[in-house]
C-alpha cells in the first residue's frame, strides 16, 4: 500500500561558512534525494548527502545545508 506524506512549506537553511540560519520556502522536495528552496527570492538547489544526512547546495560561492522540511503527516 502506498503512503502519501505531507511536508511543511518551509524549512531552516544554514550557511556553512558563517553559521547564519534562515527560513526558506520549499519549492520542490523529494525525500532523501533533493530539494529546491527560495531564500529571499533566490532559488537554491540542494542534494541529499548520505554521509551527513543533510541536503547540501552551493550558491554565490556559499555552501548551504538543511535537514529539509518537517514531516506533517502521512495518509493512504
């Protein structure tokens, strides 16, 4: 049986270089694969990294990481 899962429309993204965090709007999300987010109107693509269990991506010479959006619930 297939379970459908709903995730939050936003997630926390951290800049690895300076440690600053911000709330980003989730555009596309595939659990444990990739996600794309909008941070202050700038789109950033992040790929899932199995070693760190984080989504990691680069933009404008900075590297960003995120645990992804929170799971809100599942249904059949």
